[in-house]
C-alpha cells in the first residue's frame, strides 16, 4: 500500500470512529432524555380516629391526580408512601420522621389537619424538606417556615368573613360554643377578634373537651342567657350532631353561624330530620371555589366517575386543592429538577397558576392568595348566601 493510500485509509477510519462516537453519544443523550425518573413523595393525613372520613375523602382526589399525572408524563412519575397522621401532632411528627429518615423522602403532601401540619413544619424546615398542605387552614402556618406551602385559604380569612356577616346582619350579641382542638379554636379566635373589634359583644364563650358527649349544661346556660345567635364550631359533624340533638331536647334553636364542616353535604345527610331542621338558615364561609371553571368541572367529573359522588364531609374545594398539589409539584420538578431549595424558590414565583381550584398564587409566606365565599342552608340545601 502506498503512503498516500495509507493516509486515506487512516482518515476514513478516523472519520468512522468520530461518527461512531458522535452517534453513540447522541443515542445516550436521547435515552437519557427519554428515561423515566421516579420521585418518591410522602402523604400524611388522618386515616384513623375521628377525622378519618376527611382523610379518606381527600386521598381519593390525591390518588386520582397521581394516576392522571403518571399516565400522561413520560419523563417523571410519582411513587407515594402514605402515612396516618391521625389529626394528631405527635403522630404526624412520627410519620414525617419515618418518611425522611427511613424512606428518604424530600417532598411531603400534608397534613390535612392543622395540628398535623404545624407539628411537622419544624421537622421539614430543619431538614429542608418541602411540606405542602392542600388542607390546613391555621393562620399559624403562615409563619411556619420557608419550606412550608399550602394552596388553601387561611382559616383567619374564613372566620373573619363570617364575623363580618354577623356584624352586617346587626347581630351585636353572640354566643360561642367551640371544641377544644386546634381547628375550632383557631376559628374562634379569628372570629372573636374581628367581631369584638367591630363592636360586637360576646355573650357566652364556652369550650368543650374533645370526646365530650353531654352538652346539656352548656346549652342550658346559652338558653337562659338568651343567646339567640350562636357561633358553633366542632371538629367533626358527628360531634355537631350530638350537640344539635341535645339542643332540640332542650327546646333551644338559635340562629347558627358555623363552618363548612358542620354544614357539608355529607353532614346534612347524616343529621336526622330533627337535627337537620336546626341548621336551616345557618350561615358559614369556606374557601371560594368555582365548580364551573373548566379544570374544576373536569376533575369533579373524573372524581364522580371513579368514586360515585363528589359529596363528602368537607367541600369539593378540597378535591381541587389535593388534585392540584400533584401538578404543582410535578411542574416544579420538571422545570428546576429534584432539588428542594430550587423547588422552594420556584414555588415563590408561582402566580396566576391555572388549576382545578382556579387561578392560584403563592404569596411571600407560601400561603395561598385566594378568596372565601359565604353559604347558607335553605330548604335543606346548601346555597350561596
């Protein structure tokens, strides 16, 4: 072989090698781009105890969202580890510690009860774990930490709005009967602070222990102090049902201001005819939710098809917030990667995000920027106030 021929062969071989290397790298790059990344996330809600029905309701929406997301995203899927928070702070701490230390989770959806979220928040914050609650309303969550987010209105807003309605209705004297748990007491404080600041007088302020079954002493006191308007908040509608039955027995039927738990669709079905009559005309507030918004109607239709009904112990807005939580986290992971600091920073930039809950934004504290709406019971049905 001549010298020139050897040079030509060498050049051809070199070109072939370069081409092979380039082709190999390109295929590897395409394979990497098409590779499915599975992210493990934790989910904490009450699956046992008095609030179990709430946990069972919201997990349906969350699981629906996981199924939808995983079936439509080729590069990113979620694997979920579920833990029972029992609507109890200490149990929720056990749950999140297990998720972090055993399961190596960096993203937790929960809690539903504010007691769960507030207890988990310091653990999440110190470990730089994203804690995203689609269901907790306590105002204390606002300052719980930089890694703590929620897409539901603060209870501070909902309770303040019901107090505004009481003042507007010229109900200048009111009684308070509330359960001694975080959620009812948070609502009471917000209601009481605003109501009294506007000249309202608290005529009765009674708190009962969780687990109590006899409310006759409190009811008798309210009756004989002529408390004709009552702000009544219990943790569950089953507790409320006991109170209402004993009110009927004692011939006491005040006008009620209350919350969305007391007057949910499921609650109205649970109350017997005697109890049901006592909530006629009751006024309550809840996070605003437009069920006709296209994404909302789509999610609600899927929920109804899968589970038979959208009625539950809490309003359908929780179906939307839990469904949206999956897509908000998924979008963040797709845009900035699997890094909690980057996810945190990305969440603070979310403005006017189009979800099932409607247009949604996080504020500078990781709180939802949203509105609340007033509802009442008319002819046994929940309607706009």
